[in-house]
C-alpha cells in the first residue's frame, strides 16, 4: 500500500465507517463508540474489523486487526491517531540495529518452531521444569542474546534468581592459563550476582570442579529458590580443549545430579553457542547432547513481512530484500532501518549492497578482516565460494564450523554453502 491507495480507500468509506474508525483512533472504548453511533456494543468490533479488511488487512501480517488499523493510519493519516494509541501499538522510533533488542522493542520477532508454539514459549516452559537444560544454537547476530534476555526476564517474573554470564568476558590470559583459574573466575562471577553465602569450604587448587560444585550446591541450599544459570557465547572456550573438557563435564554433572538430589532440581541452565563443539568431548560428559535443543534459524518470509510492516514499509520490498540477504535477522533489520532512516529505495540499497559503498560495508569489512587474519578459514571459504553449489569438505570440520559461527555459511547435513547472495557476491569480488 502507498499514500495514493490509502487515500482512495479512505475517501470511499461510508460516513459511518469514517466516524467509527475516527472514534476508535481517538481512544474511545467500544461502549462509548456504540453510544455515539447508536449501535449495539457487540457489533462495534465486527464493524472495525470489516474496515480493517478494506485497508487490505490479512491475518498473514501476524498483527491483530485493531493494531493494524492504528499502524496504517499512523503511517498515512497520523493526525487521526492519539499519541497514547501510537505508543500502545508500536509506533516507535526506529533504532539502529546491532545490539540485542530491548525487552520492549517492537522490532523483536518471535520465531515459531512448532505450529502455534514459539521458541520463546518453549524456553519459558523449559526453565519451569526441575533440573532443566536449554541449549540455544545460532550463528553470530542471529538473536541469541535477545532471546537469553527474555528468558532472564521470565525467570525474574517467576521469582527465580537468574544469573547471566557472557563467556567472552572470561577469556583473559590469567583465566585461561589453567582449568583451575578458569573455574575460579567463573565461580567468582556467579557468586557476585547472588546472595552472599558464608562458607566454611576451602578451595582445592588440584580439583577446581569439585570445589566449584560444592560451592554451588551450598549456594542452592542457602538461597532456597530456583536459580537460572544463563551462559552466553560458551563457544568462546572451544579453542581451549582442556578447559572445555573439564568445564563442560562439570556442567553435565550438575545436570545429572538433578536426578539424584532435590536441591539440584533448583538449578536450571540455559547455554548459548554459535556452532557445534569441534573438539574431542566425551558424549557422556557433554551438555551438548541433553536437554532441550533450540536452533535459531533465519526469519521466514512471513516474519520478514511482519518486521517490514513494523517499520512502516511496503510489503513489496520483502522478496527483493530476502533475495539478497535471506532471512538473516541483523541484515534484514539493517536494511529496513536504512530505508526508513535514510529514505533509501530498495533498488538503490540492493545495487550497492555487495560493494564498499553499500550499507553493509562495516559488517562486511569486519568479516573480511577476520578472514585475512585467519588464512585457513579464508582458504576453506574460498573453496565454498568457488563451488557455486553446496559442497562437502572432509577433514576441514574445524574451519567449516568457524565459518558457520561467523554466520557466513549454512550447513545442511555435511554440505556447506554461502549464507546469502550478499556474502557470495561481496567475497567473490574481494577474495578472487
């Protein structure tokens, strides 16, 4: 829809329809509208929904029709919509993407994995189960941290004690010099976020796993509440095999203890990572093959259409934008933001997108720099680009997984391919 089409539809509304929608957009309740218009109150909602359909409302927008009316009038006839309704229904300033979406962000899109069930609701239900473990996998900038923040908020709502920790903050020379130092740093960070527990335990430098386990058990006994441990970017320790092996074995033992001890049922864990573990880890000591697996995939066409509508942009841009960047959440959001903020036309955006002058320049340059500093990763990515079709790369699993973690490729089974045309075109130009 555009302004001309909107004006045409509006001008052809009956006087009654115009009065009803104007009353609603001025903040009147159904009962007040019914009294003014001399209607039965039960018919007001039906009449408003019929008006929404005249403005091309469809359930495919994933919006409630009342919200649709507010948004479409906010875009094309904002003088009729009071500020309170604009705020209630998501008329917000479009903010530059790149950080996790705030809890009240209108641009956070819930993703469906099972019919009528969102990934978010699955995670919320999981942390209510005694001794549960949720594993969230997604490449960089696909929404892991935004989801983790919503799980954390749900835990607070349930009066649980959430503890959030990003593992990139633990990767310091002193911490990764030994498994003992790493687990000590981990333990110190966790304790700093929970009530102080005066403990008579002494830390055994020769067995950090046992010391940390005893300290955590004591903490669970002391707080007498469910504790939700949210560990983000745990893949940061994949490059340190000895630390990974021991740390993940400890987490697995905590998960298993919930079968034997009621106190450990009070611990619920959520771990997020960007790619599968590429080291040698005993499956019986790994937390990566138990619990609820959640994989954040790209947005579907319907989800991109929903996000486009929330940016007050035309539905016609969805297909061409997805042809270039797929459903990658960050790339889609950045494109929509630039079209709103800079009034950039979709044709101009797509023409410049895979170039140094396009809107994705900073993002692409960052990825290119990482590859230039990692020749093995660069060489494998070049093989994938040259293939021009999904390719199998035996004996290069480590590099393939690192490219997946960066979000540059998609893996289907044991086949790899560039994630989207943007990466295909830009890196073929830069690397060959």
